[in-house]
C-alpha cells in the first residue's frame, strides 16, 4: 500500500513517504478513456471558462533542502500542460496554471492554499509537492480536487478531495490517518534484494534522531519479514562515524545496505563502504534519489554509486523507447532545457499528475465541474497515465497482511548514456514485475 523515502535538513532528519495502491496483473490491460471530441459551450465550475481552465500548483521550491528536492513534480506538470496547450488543449480549452512556492514552510503553504483558492479561483490542483502540506485541510474543506500530488506528508492519507499520484486504499475521512491510525508499506525493495540480487544480510544505517530511528525500526521489520539478517548501525547525527560502521558491516558479512539517512550522509556512507571494501551487491536507495545528479553527489564513491538501486511506480525517465516517456523528455527539453542535468523520477510523477487531471477533465465533456472530475477519480478503475505509472486507484480496502506489488527498478551505471552515466532499468517491464509481498504497519 505504501513505500517510504527519506529527506533531511542540516538540523534534523525528516521522514517522507510515497504510497500506492497495488493491483493485480489484470489491471494493466485497462484502457485509459479516450478524450471526447472537442466541444464548445458554457463554462462549468469555478476556474472554468468556455476557453480555459485554471489549475493551481503548490510546491516547495525555495526550501532549506534545496531547489531540486521537491520541485520535480511542478516542472513535469507544467511541461505537460504547455505541450497540451500547444496541441490545442483539452476539449478546446487551454490550461492556465498558477504556481505558489511555499518554501517548505507550513504557514506559507496555508497562505498559498488561500491565495490560489480565494484570489486566483483555481479549479483544481496538479503537480503539488509540498514538504509541509498544512494547507491540505483548507483545500479539502473547500472541495477543490488535488490530483496526483506527491504524498510527502500524511495529508493524502487523511483528507478527501486529495488524490496521491500513487492511489490509496485508506478511508481518507478527514480525521483518521490511514487505517485506525496506522499506515502500511509493502516490501518490494527488500524482496527484490533477496530474490533478484541474492542478498541475505542487510546493513541498516540510521541516525540517533527520532524520525531516522523510527523509520529504521520499520525498515528492520520489513527486512526481517523478507527473511534478512539485519545488522543495525545507528550513528550520531552530529558526529557520524561512517568508517567504523562500514568496517563493522564488512566484519559481519553484510551484502546489501539500506538506510534512513540524508543524501549527504549517503554519499559519505558510500565513500566509507568503498574505502573499507565492503563486498555488497547493492546499496538500496529510494525513488527520491533516482535523479541525474548521482555522479556529482557520489563523486568520491565510484564502486558504491554503481551499486545504487532504486525502485518506483513510474517508468524510468531514461526509457525513451516508451512513447509517453519520449513525449515527456521532448517537452522537458523544449520548455525546461536547463533541467536536463537535474531530471528525476519526480518529474515523471508531475507529468502523470497532469495527464490524470487532463483525462478526468476530458471525461466531463463541455460541462467541466469538480464533481465530474472527482467522479472520474473515485470510479475505482485503475489508471496508468498512458503507461507512465503502475495502475493506481482510489478504493477503501482494509489491509490483509500481504499485497500484490508491481514496480520498477533501476541501477545507476557510469557507462550509461555514452559514458555520461544514468539509470538503467533492471526489470523486463514494471507492469509484469509483480510479487506478493508482506505489508508492514507503522505509525504516522
């Protein structure tokens, strides 16, 4: 039901999650509804005219964690809408969008929500990626659909009218988070490391900081659920001794490393792993680290960086043989050429978010309303954004202890892209790379 990722500021590590409904193989054959022929007519709901639809975006761009940490979905969604408008829009209507940078601050996020709803009169949201999504309660209370947002906080597990890019099985009643106050994550990366990479002993590196330690407790349970022997390495967040941790993992036979630490810590950890000669088959990371900056970030750890594996529910942004990915890359190159060396899987999420909203709007014909858009979202039918994401849906389904998970995996290779480096897909197809895996509960 849910996969986790981590980020950190210089002051404290902060835990983030990416979640998704996992569906059986048969779901992948479900067609995306064809858009109706162009129509003309009167406007529908707030933010809709006969010729345009106004969309809002809230993203943490100028935040303490840097301009690239959370901004990917915004760029992906904007590239989609620019390309859509160049092709004539949706049912003859152009998409206009208004973005608001909340700077990663909860109070500013609330201000963004009020501005976009009360002043700009947006119809819906797309491409949202907010570090502290404090404005979610207001957006939900006003009944404004937020389609395909990045589930960094728990808002998408709690409020109606909010639709995470990964789908949801939770009630989302505005009160309880998840199921009876518990969230659930499935064990795809751990399963892949065991079955495909043949690893058995997992090093688990964390900080002596509350969020890092709490996520490490979950990760240890997930690893044990997949049969791993776990070697915990908890480090002082202020004076982390990565060299000693690496040497200890080597002495204890660790063959794969997981972590709950920040990007800078991961670079230092990889450097220590290389220096100690830890014979790992993989250094597992998350979708948030699946980006084009790996060569620079891990410049001092050439062996370890080529053992970086990440999983996601998206197509690899490098796989331009997939028509939808090719369209995405072409649009990014046209509208945001400066992003070429900073591309990430999260731009893919933003593109898919905009596609999802567009298809929901197209289903409404001439009378575009929020009610109609949410009818599309709440249909229970799996949606794959024209093949960009594994099928996701919004249903209410209690956890059963196991789930059928389909996912993508990629490995960083310096040799990719003619020696420039890049992410190489390591499964035949994400739509058929499916396993029955355990669900592990954890507290929000």
